[in-house]
């Protein structure tokens, strides 16, 4: 009789799964049982993992974002009814430190990911479409290539050796040519997918948001239109974060969030502050109140993001009567 009760309790037990992903392996931790599993990060390993998951009452599954290495496992698991939440590595490490896991290993990371699933209720992260995934690769590569071009240009300006100056100039030209090719590829990828093309048209209808900014927001902030304004501001890292303690009220500052959309919004805000009539007036009001220039610019960035989120949510183009 006791054995039957234990079996029923085990069957009803809610299991939270943490998956740490590397190029070759998937390290899996099952909470609260504490059991572990390591499988290869390939088709055979995923089949073995799915067999294990199918026998459990999985209440939640969390895996860490690891660039391209987690994508195949994430897509395969979701396709077979095991959707996962993809966690930001920085937040995973911060929580691990807070929980007392000062050491770092694949096994520890898998355990922390499982604990995140149990402690922090979250919805599964939607798997991006193939078209969006390709756009993300193109946009990320463009951003990295632009950074390389700037670094090479700066190095060339301080370089004294003629040979190096010539080679660096050649490298800089190659970077700029690659950026041009990537711009064309990004435009073609967006135009070929009706859903992406519609989002692009909505975003570029806003004065201040150009083609490059729109493509970056579509690729790196794909949640826009399906979340509220506060969530969007947090994801982009343009939400003011409180720094209060007791009676002390510290200055609010932005932080965390995703770097690429924040950089894109920064450039858009510079333009919108001059050419978007409503946002230019908003910026002028803040300046009249004595707000610092960077504070004004961040406020414009946030306004732009909230506007873009609202337009995408309602599937409509910007107009001069838009809020």
C-alpha cells in the first residue's frame, strides 16, 4: 500500500528541468529529484532526452542562451511538445551567485536553470521562424562588422608603419563592402517574408526610425507588439531603474537589457529629436525643465520604443495623429 502511495506521489510530482548547452553536450538537471543526465548535443542525444522527458510530469524547462549552440535543441524540443524558456546568461549567473553557487560548471549551471524554472514562473520562449532566425544572424553580423570597421579605422589613425597603414586601409574597405552586402541581404530577407515586411513598414513609418534601426528592432526585439510598454522598456534596457535604500532616493539610471536594440534606439532618438515633431516638442519640454541632455535622449528613446510597440500591437502605420 505504501509503495502505491509513493508511486502516485511520484507521478504527480512537478518536475523542473534545467539544460546547460555547450557545443558537444546537453547537461540536464531534474528538480526536485536532483537527478542528472548528460547527452550529446545532436539528434541522437535529443531523442534520448525526449524519451526521459516523456516519462516525467515536466512543469517547466529552462535553457541558457548560448548563441547558435542552443538553437537546434530548443527548436527540436519545442516541436515535440517540450517548450523551453531561454534564459539570459547574465541573469543566470547573477542568480547562481545569489544562491551561493560561486563556482561555475556545466552541472552547476544546469541545476541553477532548473531552480529558475521552479522559483520564477515564466512562459516558454517562442521559437523564432526560420526567416527571423536568418535575419537575426544577418543583423548581428552587420553590427559586429561595423564594430570591426570602427576599430580598424581607429587603429589606422594611430599607426605609424606604412605597411600596416596600407593593410589596415584595405581591411577597412573590406569591412565597409561587407556591410553594404549585408544591408542588401537584410533588405531582401525582410522583403521576402510578408510578416517581416509588414513590421518593417510600420516601424519605418515613424519619423526617426530608418531602415537600419527598423531591421535591428525586428531582429533583436522580436517581442515588440506582443508585450506591454514596461516589458519592452526593460528588454531594451531603457527603463529607469530605482536605486533607493531607506530614506535615500538615488538617481534613476538605465541598465541591463539588450545592447543592440538600445544602440539602435539611441541613433533613432538623435534623429527623432530633430525631425519628429511630437518627439522634438517632448524633448524641448524636458530641456525646459532642466533635464540633462542624456536624460532627455533616453526619454526620447523610451517614447520611440513605446510608440513602436503600440503601432505593432495594433498593426497600423504611424500618422501625425498617433500618440
